[in-house]
């Protein structure tokens, strides 16, 4: 039974576990993405998300609290400057765990843990903008059609001028 088991001990003593999670958190903050086992990734997620929440409010007290966990000046500085600026409006869920298969040596389940806002592939490089929805979509399309037709003949003329200039 797992009654009251809130922390995965990862088969390590307390000091080793805390140091390992602090080092992994600093690496995650510095590189924005790391590969590790699934169990360590889940433990790291529980460790680092409250620290990112604290970094949203840049006070001396919050910096000291985060430094007590991370024990790395560079990691704290990076967290409060770059990471906090990107996740300022997000209410939570700052990390994403993606399973990547099994390790060759011992067949351990591997995962990639990354900071959500720093992945350009999933975000598309820019934030999605909400378009204003209107009930009368037909009128907007009709007004755009003549403008598009007027611009269409101009495009081939400019391209033909460019080809003649490049040929000379």
C-alpha cells in the first residue's frame, strides 16, 4: 500500500536526492530542456514548478527562498530574469514531460522534460491571436474580393520587370 507516500525517494538518501533535484532544476533552467528517466522527470516537475511560481514576483525574500532550494546563483538569476518574464501570465503548468522510449543499456523509461514557453515547435514561434468572430462572415469576404482582384494584375508586372532587369 502507498498510504501517505507523497515523495518518490528515487532509491536515494535525502541529501543526495535534494542535491540531485537541485542540479537537475538548474540544468533545466539553463538549457530549457533535459533528458532523464520518467521517475526523475516527475519528481523534478514537483520540485521546480513551485520555484517558477515564486520567481514571478521578484522580491528579495523569494530570491532567498529559491536560492535555498537551487543553491546556484546563476540558476536563480536566469530563473528570475528570463524564465519569469516568459511565464508571467501563465497560471501554472510550466513544464512538459514527453516520453522518448527506453534507454539502451538498462531499458529504463526515458523522458524529456522541458519548459513549455521556450519550445518554438509547439508554440509555432508566436502566440496565437484570437480573431474577432462575426455572425456575418459573407460581407467581409465580399469586401476583400475586389481588393484582391485589383492587386492580382500588379504582381506579374513587377515580377516581369525584375526578370528583364536581371537578364540585362
